């Protein structure tokens, strides 16, 4: 099987409250849609391991990692900011989410699979080097990308982020690192209100105004992302796969559809096959309309798995 699907039941343990959009139901929606589509028969399933401090400290200072690991509320939740809270199961979930990216990287680098998708939570792309925010604690995609660079010896990796929000944490971690090219689209102006003021040379950020539909998204991908990725020749591609730019997702005001996610996955896959032996690690970020999330992940996975 060419595509690994990595998740873990511990990722359901993180719960910031009944009315919080980043809920355990997100993973259930993906699982249900996967089964309903019959796609589960074509994927190689793996349980996510827990990330080790060695893995996390490639993207975050050890002091920050130890601080997050030390916060285990016995009852209720502990707020780090108005959007980001921890419960008794948060650390277990966050370690599995980051560990999934490490395993996914190992699987594609050893050739066991061509690509991997990590259905995990909490998400990660807002987590800066030493700051949790935006529902995120550890930067899962950054941990995975650094694992490819430092443990597997790659010289160039690309990060693609099509979440409705700018991946400020990923930019904070990799700004100025010439081994990494990050390309992203995001609604602007919008949370976290970053990505447009003097980005680093290895960051190709394309802000999109509210109301942008698939045609506008595809145009900027073709005119900016793809030439830059081809010129960079990444040896592996990591995707911050946020599906909250979907038309039905009221977390933002963009208008992408499942067909747009399938199309952009096709473009990324073509780049990966030209330069990276097909190696792609995709990690779930946003996506809060449960039906749209399930359908979008299935569309993304069908392309990854050549179905």
C-alpha cells in the first residue's frame, strides 16, 4: 500500500469543552467518512507513537517542552490563552500528534510507503518555538520536518500550508533556515494577523482576501507555489493540511471545495514525484465543519493513494 494512515485513540483525550470547535468529534468525522467511502480498505493503518523529548526539542526549546509536559490538570481545564486550554488528557494527545509525524517521516524515508496522512489532534502550526497558541501546543509539522533533516539527513524539505489561518508557528521555527521552503495561503486579514509583514526569504506567503473561491486559490498556487517548489527541488514535502478554508466551514470566509483540495494535492504530488521520490507527509491542522472535514480528507487521501 502506498499510503499510511496514522492516528491514535489518545488524540481523542484532548477536550477543551463542549462548545470548543477543536473537538474530538473531528477525528470521528474523518473515521466515519473513511469507512463510508470504502477508502479504509486501501490504506496502511498505524498507531501513532508518543514523541520523545529528543523529537520535540528539534523544534522547541527543551525548557518549553518540559513546561508543557508538566501541565496536567487533575480536574477541569487550564487555559494558556483564551483559545488554547489543556485538560488531563492533553499531554497524551499532543505527544501522539507529534509522534505521528515522526513515524510518518520514518515510513516514507525508508520506502515502506510513498506518503502518509496523520489524522491527529491537537493541531500544531500555530505553536511557535516557545509559545502555545491557536489550539496548538507542539508544532507537529515542524517536528516531522526537522526529523527528516536531522535524523534522515535530508538537505531540502518543503512545507505546504493551505489552512485558512497563517502557520505563524511554523514560520517562527523555520524563518531563515535555508534547508526549508514554506509556501502557504491563508485568509488575510485574519487570525493570527501575521505572514504579510517582512516574511523571511524562505517563506512564500500568499494572503487571500475573504471570499476567495477555488479559482483564485488555484491561480496563486499555479503562479507562485509551483514554480518556487520546482526551483527548490525538495527531497520531501510536508503538508499542514487544514481544511477550514472550505466553503461550509464558518471558522473562516474562504470558499474552497473538496475538488480544490484534490487538485492541490495532485499538484503537490507531482512535485514530490519529480524531486522527492514521491515522499509526502501530510498532517491534519484545521477543519471544523464536521461533514466538510470528512469529505475533504477523503478527497485528499484518494489522490495520495492514487485512487
